[in-house]
C-alpha cells in the first residue's frame, strides 16, 4: 500500500470518529410489554420503552434481518434473514443465541405469531402464480413441515386473540415506492374466520389501508384517507376513528402486544397507548461500532466500467467506483487520478494528442466536463451548466473540440473558448455520431417523423447541415474511414418476410446491411474488376491535381453525394458499434468483434466474446473488455481472450461510505430530475423534496438504509415503475445456497410425512419437467417419504433441510406405503431449483380442462403470463391450437407486464375475410381466426403491459373484462441507472396516453372490469375460481344467443347466382 493511500485512509477514519449514534432510521419494530425489537443498520436490536434505554444488538451475522416479532411469551424473536442468500424464517432467544432456521423457501417473510405459539409467514411457495402472490403459512418453533392455511392471498396481518380470526391485507402495495397509490393492488382490511370459513372486509373507497393489528375486538390500521399521509386508525364495532393526525410523514409497520402499539414514523420509533391516545417518541441509545459506515480500502476491480486507451497504447484510463485510474499496459505505476470518494468521476476519454484525459464529474453538484493532464495534476472545469445533463463525451481527432451527448441532443464544446453549440437533437430518435479524421465534418443519424434514421453531415466551421440519405429506410450506426474518402453506415433495406409455422406472418429479420458513401467524386470503387498489366516503358506517373489533399484527410464533395452510396458485400445481419478503421471498419455481431477491409468479400474476426472496446487513434491497438478481462491488443485477426491482459490488482481506493451515500442520493435525485417523463416533476418542488430526504443521510449506517431513503425519495413521484432494482454494496453477503425442490406437496399423517400431491409436470418441455414426474420414476401420491440420503424424515423434520445444496445432484429417497424404513424402496432423483414453472403450468392446464368440462368442450382457454417473450409463447400456444373452439376465455390475471404488445389483441380480434374451398377436404378461413365470443379475466396483480392488454382488448370490442381492477402503471421505464457502487434504480420516463382525451391510460387507477368479481378467499379455499366460472357462464350465455353456424351446401359459384352480368 502506498504512503499516500495510508494517509488518506487514516485521515478519513480520524475525521469520522464519533460517539453514540443518534437513534434514527429505526425500522419495523415490535413490542412485548416494555421490550421493543427493531431493525437498525442491517441488524436486529432490543431495547425498552424507557427513554434513553441502551439498545442491545441481537444479531450481527452476514445477511440482512427484517420483520422481527416477539413470541406470545416474549422469550423468542422470529424474523426473516438472508443468511443463506434467500429470505427464510429464523428464531432467536430474546437474550441472544444462535438463530434457528425454520423455512427453506425462496422468499419467506415472517409476519408474527399465532396465539398458540406458531410462527406466521407469507410465502409464494405453493402458489401457482409465478411468485406474484403470497399465501399465509404456519411453522412450529420446533421445525417440521410448514402448515398451510385456507388464506391463499396474504401480505400482512395478525390473529385475533381467539385464534379463529385473522385481520390482514391481501396485497403488499405498502412495499411500493409509490405514495398516494390508487391502483388495483389496493390495500384493504380483510377479516377471515378460520372456524367458519367466512370472509369480510372493512368498507373502503380508493384509499390505502395497511397493516391491520388487533387489540381485543378492535382492528387498528394505518390509512392515507386523510392528510395525504398514513395515519393510525381504529375500527371498533364497524366504526372508524382516526387516532393520529400527522401530515408531514407516514406511519409504517405498526405492531402490538395486545395492549400498546409501536410503529415507525419519519425514521423514529413511537409508542402509542390506545387507552390514553398518547404517543411517545422512543429514543433508545445505540452503542455501536458502526462498522458498516467505516472508511476502508477496497479493491475496485469488480467496479471497472468505462475505459479509454492512450494514443500509444502504453496506458489505459479506467473508471472504477467513481474514481479514475491510469494503468500501464504491461508494467509501471497505477495512478489514482482523482481520489474523490463522495464524488463520481466517469467516462474517461483520452485526447488523441495524448496530453489530457477528459471526464464527467458531479463535483460541482451537477454533471460537468473536466479535463486533466494525463500524468496527473489540477483538473480544469470546461462546462458550467447546472441542470444540463451530460451522458457521455468524445474528442475530435485533432483534440480541438469535444462532443457532449445529452439524453436528446449532441453538442460541440470548443476546448479553447468553452463555447457550447448544439449540433442536432434526436427528438424522433437516432444518435450515431462520428467526426471526420480532419475534424471538419460531423456525421450523425437523425430520425424523422417515420422514426427512420437518415444520415446527415454537419460542417464544423460554418454550422451547415446536409442530409445525405432520404430517411425512407432506417440508417443507423455510422463511421468515417480513417484514411480513405468513405463514410460507412448500417441500414435496414433488406426485406425478406418469412413464413411462420402457423401462417405467413410477415415476420422480418436480418434487415440490416452495410453501406458506404464515397465522399469525393473520384473516390475509387474497390469492387470493380481489376486488370493487372505490366507498366508501359517510359510512361510517366499520373500527376496529382494541384491542391489535392492527402488521402488520410479527404475533402467532402456534397454535389451528388447521395448517388454515391454503394452496398457492401456483407450479408444481412447485425452490425453494431461500427467504428472506422484505415480502409475499412470494425463492427460487433453476436458478441464477436469483426474487421472489414474495403474491397474484400468477407470480414475477419478480431476478438470473440467482446464487451466494450476502443481503438487507438491510429487504429494500431485496441482495448477490449471481454472474456479475458481488460486487454490491450494489436489490431490483428484472431486475438485470444487473456492475451495482453491489463493488471488491475492495484485499482484500489479508500471508500468513505458516508460520503459515497450522499453522492448516490443526489445522483439518484438528478437522474429522476433529468429522466422523469414530466419535466415539471408532477408540479412538485423536486429540490425541496431532495432537501427533505437529505436530512436522513447523516443517520444512514448501512447501505440498506440508503435504499430505504431512496425509495421514499422516488416514491414522492407518485408514479408506477419507480424501482430500487439493485441493492448496491451491502458489504460481505452470504452466498446463495440453493435448496433442491422435489416439486411435491407434503403432509403429516400419523407418525410420518407423505406425498400429498406430486407435480408430475409436462415432459413436452424441459422447463415444465419435475423430478418425480419423469418416465421411470414410480412414486405415488399418498406414499411416505421416510429418508433423504440416509437422513430419516419424521414429523418434526422438514425434508427440504436435507436438500440444501442438492440442486441438480442425485439424491436417494426412501419411499414406502407406510411410515417405516422396513420395506422401503430407493428412488434416485435430481431435485431442481424451483417448482414455480411446474406449478404454473399445472394450474394453466387445470384451468383449460376445467373450462372444457364446464362448456362441453366448446370454450377454449389460454393464460397470458406477461407481455414479454413468455406471454408471446402463451398466445401462440393458446391461439393456434384452439381455432376449433366456438369461444375463448383469455386469462391475464397475474400478468407481469413487459412490452407494449398490440399484436396480442390484433390476433384475438381478427375477423374472417374469406373462406378457401378446396376440391378435397374441408373449407378453411384465409387465416387462422377465432371469431366466437371472448372474455378477458383481469386482477390487481396484472400491470404495466398487463394494464395495456385489457385496455386494447376493450378498445377492440372483443368482449368484457371480468375480475378486479388492474395494477395501474402505464408510465413506463426504458433502462435502469447504475449507481457508483453497483446499485440500480429506475425513472418512469414515458407515458402511454389516450390521444383523444390526453389522459394517461390506467396510471394510478388501473383498468376497471365490466363485471366486478372478486377471487373471494373463502371461495378460493374451497377450490373455486369465481372469476373463471363467471367467464365461462358469460360465454355460454353468448353462445346460446348465436344462430347455428352456416354449413355450405353447394359449391361456391362464379358471379351472383352463377351468372356474370354482361
């Protein structure tokens, strides 16, 4: 370690030494008598309700803990932890000790305790809805199989003291980063009577009512029906009463011991006494070493992203976790050029003259461009335009100016005057840009109203713009040749529609080819036939015209330039990242970097498995980030991964988490400011909102707490698709240890554990196969599992605990018709990672068969799981196989969204236009069609594309929507944004609206059904599907009204009545 690094680390640590941490960002509390357990800085702590009591850390393991709950006797805490990579339920004595694992699912969330001492948890395990709906299950503290309950839809709640009733939420919309949410995943207070199987709800409008808890026969909950915030309410004998009245912040996660209530608000804990109506702020003292926010030296190799090779190829500049480094190609010093934890420097670009490195930095509080001598030294700020988002930068070949790229435009920054001039904007799309070798012209593609890109030229000296191609076709990735007078570009001009298996669908792929524009009239055509001859004796070489420029600096003759476009002998395919070389260009296709030389018939591969790459200005060397790491290689065919690898072992820096977290916060704030679909931020004061939540930062001592604050921040947008997608650097995490899945439901019967239901799967597709459903595996429902790999299975054992780490590995089961080892037979199987696909398809096929049974085979059924690739598979599989049905019930419940898919409804809404009558065989329509009545099932779990699908279905008049209101999110996202430590967030960046009304479709509302029918939990518990049954009933009624189908009785005639008018 260098002395400067040691000093930096020591300085950072000395400047951060402090005393007791102020108690804020205390979360998810529970109470038992005077004891309070809560989450803080990634761990569980226990304190008392006494003011200033010293909190005691209860857990300190690797992995996050959450949702702690005291047992009824107060001696044990149950909670969720990710000790093995996924969320499972654990218990720990309140005095401390070793956590005991009780569940083995993929996302088990601890919800509390039953009055008789069992642990409640919500899990998607066992439900067939693709992990999108959790059910309530119970587990004994001794272990054993989780016990199912009749409640198959559960997100939060509590038992009444009698143990017979549960007050709960069905949806988990309280987890959304979405304040004032009013969509179909609405929080309502449900009551289920387990003794009588009766279900009811507290009355509600469109407000959100969350986290019901029970004191006596009264239900307490939080609601945003007033004040614009979540406050505490009480429902007693059917009457609601508001108990708190705070308009500045929300109450979250209220819990009770049956006497008093504890909850979090504004990052603090509060103790509420229902008897007096008084609220007291708790202030436990947290004596923590605070290691999660301690500055430390980190190796930053995993965070290396953008890079730029020096002109000589002897060094390379890299970006790593907001720092810029200069690395030697082979040997030499690794230099940290910025040393700025808490500031994000990014996108280093080495100037072609080799003197400087330019980059983007948020040191000023916004993204600005800086330049620094390549050997180190003071950086110079080149731009000063707060609120002007710069996404990327590049140099001109002569190092005299730079190009700045915003989300919608490209600008020229003069290096001497610092003047910024807009070159063009990309309101309709486009964005490929390159500068000519002499720095006099800028080529770019810009889309027109038809969304097709055209090639343009911009003269740097005059600002003149010239359109080179018409824009009739879509022209894209372009580059200048570095030596010869050519401009290369990719264009979609090749159209060869292909037959699909089921119909001629006009599917078009591989439309792109490469083209070259001759920039001068006398540019040679390298593809003309050549005729080699001996030179004539005494012949003089041709004289060069006066003033002719060198070949490596071509002039551009605009006259007739559009007629000098030639197609290159490269077939249709993918041509990405086109980069000019000398007498040719490079491009990427299917992960391979190719080089093409003008005049040749085919490209040659330079590097396979390429990620990012960059060439030196003279195109003699290249830097590649690929399968071989970061490499510097000669530009020659056949380069191998690993050769020329750059040593990044010294890419390290002192990271101060506190400073970094502040940078991340404001970086996210800026990203939302610059990418949110509405530049006015919904009329809110976005800066004031940022300042409000900045006040939390001084209390953050764990990256998870920062994510919580970021969620609050983007939640103020009150818009869907605002996600924290990546958690960032949470510190050393637990490795994920997968649990093998046998794809079976178990039950305890007598002294043994038996197979209640084995999922047999569907062997026509690998994803739906199951371990016990493969041919040759003979295990029956009702048989007992008596051992796994020699480990006896008893009633207090969960068989999954013997399947930890067994995914894809052979496991020996002992199976018997009785709960005994005697007479048991061995069955060898390979557990899989998840039973979700098999359960889903079992449900779909079960529905299809049920619909056929209820309708006498007249009605078809298809489920559309999302509007992405899987949903396309569902539609193709469901539509073409059921064109013989008189009607079809389409089901998009639990639809996970994806893309805008107009062809889904276009296909379902087809009308027969003609009929083909063959000499032999039956008549057939001109295209596959289902003309009979249809209906679409919807619910609150269907959203995004699952909102737009029913909207289009209704617009097409294809049939009624049956079920419940959808999620309500049609302000969409394009990409996520990666934070400096590897986290990821989204900004809702575009809306989908009705052009007639100007209203955003479904946003924060959902699509309402035509027939409002709930999946009432008591009916679901009986095995019923009231929505599906209502859909079948409706379609049968429509079929009954339809006249019989006409059957052709004679051969169709030519002309009316067999005659043609003269």
